[in-house]
């Protein structure tokens, strides 16, 4: 059984929700035990200026290569300043959500353009339950409650096109935190249950068995690593990333021993990722904003830290309104200390994944 420590309460609004403890993230980067190279398999870096600061912070935390989900126009602007340090993953251009076709006809064109113009090797399929809300908001008849499903004919058309073009790696976001199913997704007749989110994923894992599928955010289920293990056992072509810092810190800190055991049992199938959003358009740029994610996730994986997280987690208040709004959860490190396993999580798993497509 997991046990939940009480959240740390901040009495007033903290000056920086990414650094409630006033940490010196630049100095702390040097104190982390693991000294080898890091690949960040999951980010959203959307402009040259944001990319410059992101890359500075990433380098401090050992990152030698970053994979980002960036709409194609911005990707082409980021590419010249990032060189080999950043590789793009194919996504629809969410910043152009108000244009008809962005998630349908244009998406199919983008799958080809990403491959042919940017050498893209990974296609991301975002299928969080709230995609159904997005479909209602955008002016695109072809993007609706049916076609947003992860294995709808539209999505499959995209995957097949990608396959024909040579993509062999797909990333999916299915499900979302348990806290959201208890709140925003409480209407299961609209959003489905958490378990139901995995049904279309398992069909795709079977139907595209010679491709590797990365389940973002610990496969969407850091709360239940036994369930995740069953998915991995059923599907040898399924791997996960560690991204979504607040979510992983909140949930994996409830069972750090289980998390380390999971990593040991599945070497090469847990990839390091942050889900950092580095975007001027969304007003998400800042040294501490980026550094806090690297520091917290690496602290969670490789140290025995047991104290408050420095990052405000709004879900604590959403789930329990009696908890103050600017609270941070406990952060309890999994203390993985085997160098080889750490190098696998941080670097080699991504290298191995992309080997058939030319390596890193
Ligand atoms: Zn993401």
C-alpha cells in the first residue's frame, strides 16, 4: 500500500511557484550524484528565445539531446539555433487550433513535412480525455468526439502514413492523473473511466507491433505501477517516460521503493523526460521554471531526498479544497544508485530505442 504524507503548506502565495524553497538550482545541478549524459525525451520548446534559455538550463543538468513537440512552423525557427541538440517530434500545431484542418488534413501534411524537412522519427498522438473538449472548440468537422479516439480511422490513417514514411516510434498520452478523474473527468459517460483509456492503446500496440510506443508520463499511471507492469508484460513494444514533473513527484513520492523496483525490473523501458514547456507564446520562460523540473525529477530518481517539493502543485487543492492553494507535496527520492541503471534511464534507453532509425 502506498502511504501519503501530508502536503507541505505554504501560508501565503509563494513568490515563485517553481521555487518555494528559494533553492539555488544552478549550484544544486552540480550536487546530483549521476554525472553521465542525459536525453530528455519529452519537452515542448516552441521558440528560438525560449530554446536558448532552455538549452542553457538543460546543459547544466547534463542534457545532451532534447526531443521536443513543436508545431512545424516554430520547429523550423528553432532548428537553426538548436542544431543537433534538439530533435523534433511530429505533432499538430496546437497554436493554430483555430484554423480548420489543423488536426486533420493539415496534420496529415505535417506528418510528411516533419519527416522530409526535419528528419523527424517520432510521432506523438495526444489522446488525453480532454481532447474531447478541444474537439468541441475547434472549427474542424473532421475532428470530433469519434475521430479524437486514439485508434479512430483518422488517427490510424496518420499512423499508417507515418509508418510508410519510415517512422517507427510513436509517443502517446493516454489517461491523466487520478486526481483529474476524481474532479474534471468525474463524468465518466463523457470522458470514460481511467482504465477505458487503455483499450485503444492496447489495440494499437498489437496492430503496430514492430514499432515502439512510448507511454508519456509513466504511461499515465504512476499511481498504479502494478497496472503499468501488466501493460509492459503484455506488450514488449511499450516503454514509458518519466515526464510531467508535478504529477510524478506527487504520486511516485508516495511509493519511492516501488518506483525504484519498477525501474530495476524494466531496464531500457523507462526513459527520462520532463515535459518542460518552454514557450514565449504561453508566457512560460524562466530559469527556475525549467531548472525546477530537472532538479525535482532527477532528485526523485537518483537521491534519497525526503522533504518538501519546491514546486507548487495546484492538484492538491483541487482534490481537497481544505488544503491551501499554494501547497507543495512531499518529494521522496527513489535513491536509485546503480550507475549503469541510471545511465540506461537517462540516456541509453533512448539511444537503443532510436538505433534502428540511425541512433541519436
Ligand atoms: Zn507533453
